[in-house]
C-alpha cells in the first residue's frame, strides 16, 4: 500500500469555480445519463510548505468538507492525513462523497510527493512504461443508428480494437432497437473488433438475461452493468443463467472489498473508476485481484488522469476513453497524453501530475466563474 512517511503541511489552496462545460451533443444512457454538461465543477491548486503545488479537478464538496480539515497548520505524514480523514468519515459510509474526497486528497498528496522526488507521477508510482492501452466508448442512446455506426467505425479507424456503446433504449423497453444497433455495428466493424455494451443498471435479472440471449449472435465482448450494481445475489443468479456472457461491474463501487464479492458472484470484468475511489491503492489491488482470478480489468474515469494509472497496467488491461464526456473537457486541459493507435502516451517529464486546466481558455470562453483563495 501507499504507506509514505513523508510529512506534509498544507499552506494554501486556490479553487477555480467553473460554469457548466457544455457537451457538443446531449448525452443519454440507459438510466438518464449525463445530460448537457460535463460533470466538472472546478479545479484546485493545493500548496504545501515546501513549495509543491498539486493540481486536480475537484468538487465544491471537497472545498466544503476536506479543505477546512487540512488547512489548519498541522504537519502530518501522508498516512496520517489519509487514514485520519478516512476514518473520520466512516459513519457517512465508504460509498459516500466524503469518502471519495479522501481519495481525491490522496491523489493530490501523491502529486506533491512525486514533485518532491522530481519524478512524473506514473514513474513515482512505479510504472516502467509511458503509455496506457485504451478502449473507446460513447454511443449515446440519442444517436441515430447511422450516427452510432459512424462513431464506432471512426473509433476503429483511430486504432481502437475495442469499442463500447449504450443500450437500454426507451427506458429499457426497446431491446429490438438495441439489438438492431448492435447488429449494424458488428456488420460495420467486422469480426476482429471487440464490441461491448453498457446498460447502466437498466434491467431486472430476467430482462438482462433476455437481452443477453438476443445479443449473443453478435458476440459482445462484455455486458456492462445490466442490473443494479449492488444486487450481488442478482448478479450471481444472472451469471448462472448466462454463464458464457462476460458480466462487467465496478464503476459504481468505491472500495476494493466490493470487487472481491463481484469476483465471487461471477463478474468477469472488474471496472473501478479512478476519480471515484476512496483509497487510490485500491486501483492496483483490484488490478491484482483480476490477475489472480484470470478475469478482465479496466479502469474508467477522466481519461487523462486515468492514463497515468494505466501506465501501471499490462497491454490487455485497458483504460476507458469515454469520448462524448471526456473530449469536451480535454479542450481545456494542458499537457494531455497523446492519443495514438488505441494508446495514450505520456509526453512530458514534468514532476508530479502534469495536467493543468487551461484557465485562460476557460475564462475566454466564459466558463471560469470565479476563484477563491484559502490559507492555513
């Protein structure tokens, strides 16, 4: 685990408040989806007493909940900060937003320690390579069949060997539309490309089974979150009903223990999300669990941060590039990894996490509402 004994005193923070960042197209998944805007609320610069500055997009909840507890003049080790706050919020639950904010603080502390070591964050974490393999997802339910096929074939032309789109049309009642779209995508991309489908927890066990049987002739690579993500017994029952279909779960869970249960219940693809973990080491613990069980592993979340962690994965352990949501934010991101042939290449030796929000461009486009400075 990340058991660093380095001491940190936080001295200042700047939080930049964003206006909603619009998406080029309204996006919808099987249970309502993201709507018209990217989820980013703001961006923090967090300074320590040695002059390091961590950079990360974060929520207003972090500013309200965690920042007052760390800008207090105290100097603590990495472990003391992490564990103290983690257990402070235990009664809120380990799926809570407060617990996730502790994971965000841990991400920023890793950034600070990497800067002190003079290493890019992925190298500080132990990566031996400077790239991450990826798959590309999107496929809003609001797209026409033709638009969906166009996007999926474009993804393949860009070098991706795995693509993913949404199912659960008309509140899950129109499986025929979903299957028609799957057939058209399969015909368009050919037999050598993996196609995954994501239901975003839309169906019951029985309906998910029916959809999976309808989809089987088109060989989906995995069937993502077909039912409620916490229905562990339902997942086990569904696995027994369709044992040849790879079930994928994980983006709704926040801690590694849940993934152990997933694996026991028959989930064949574990999918944590980088920005939603309560402990950052859990990403690697889940990766290692998947290796031990000989099942798939991938991680989701903001692609550019995800790429840093993806450098610690093998070639077949993928990161997700959810283009419709991530690309609009990428327009305002500095020092992005280079997307090329289904991989993301980190191109800078800047110590720590090199990513920065382009505040000038945000301001120019009317998306930077204000900023607030906080001191210890």
